[in-house]
C-alpha cells in the first residue's frame, strides 16, 4: 500500500529536521516538526518549557501535538528524540505513519550536539557517558521502526533518497 505519512525518529542530532524538510519537498508532502509545533503552541522555546515547567509537562505537550497531527495525510513528521519512547505515542506512530529510524553512531551525534545550548537534556545528562546511556536505552524502541537507515556516513540528501527507495509513496 502506498505510504501516506512518514515519521522520522532518532536521537538528537541525527538530522531528522533537515532530512524531513528535504524528503517532504521531494515527495510533495507537507512537513511538520513536533518541537516547532510545541514552540508555536506554547509561545516558548523548548529550553524555556523545560526550565519553567519541567520535562513531564514537555512530554505531555509532545503527546498532544502528535494527536493533533495524526489524522493528516501526505505528511512528513520529524519527531523529538524522546517522543517515540512513550508507548501511547508509539501506538499512534505505528498505526498512522511509516516509521523511519535515522541511525547515526553515538560518537558522531555527540560531536554534533555536545556544544549546543538549545538542548535541555544535556543539563540532565551533562557527560558523554550519561547521554550515551540514554541513547542506548532508546535504541531498542527506535529499532522497532519500519525502516532503519544507517546514516552515519550519508548526507541529508542521501538519507532522503534512501528513504524514498525503501517505500512506495502516495505522491
Ligand atoms: C529531546 C530531543 C529534542 C527535543 C527535546 C527533548 C529528547 O528534539 O524534543 O529537547 O528527549 O531527546 P530533537 O531530537 O529534534 O533534537
């Protein structure tokens, strides 16, 4: 069956947003990013939401925005790195989207994200080995995706093309 919606999953820094935009353009689909939707909805940045209301509140907002977009069609959705972890979110993703895990080795991710002040989770996991623990915890969920792209050495353009090769899209 042709794919109507795609959700990109993966750890911070794997390129979901860049790849998502490119993929949507190639497919003629719309593009949405759950973090941006949350920022628009709340009028606050992600770090501000963590700081003012805490992670649990942020996770609730993630669930809400996913429910708001789940019935859209011809959509590429870039999901926050922690969104697929919640079982309720995972059920929605599996039912409504082709799930695509952009798999990038932790060492590469760490180089990309270590100095990024816009990532509140780095406060909770301030050392490389702590963040790696979170990455490893999440891998088993990410690996349940319909499509896994080994993206460590690929450009965003190549990742988008690899996703297109893996599925027949409704475009
Ligand atoms: C998070 C990842 C971030 C953002 C928030 C929490 C996580 O999104 O949702 O800072 O739990 O991994 P990206 O994966 O798009 O960076």
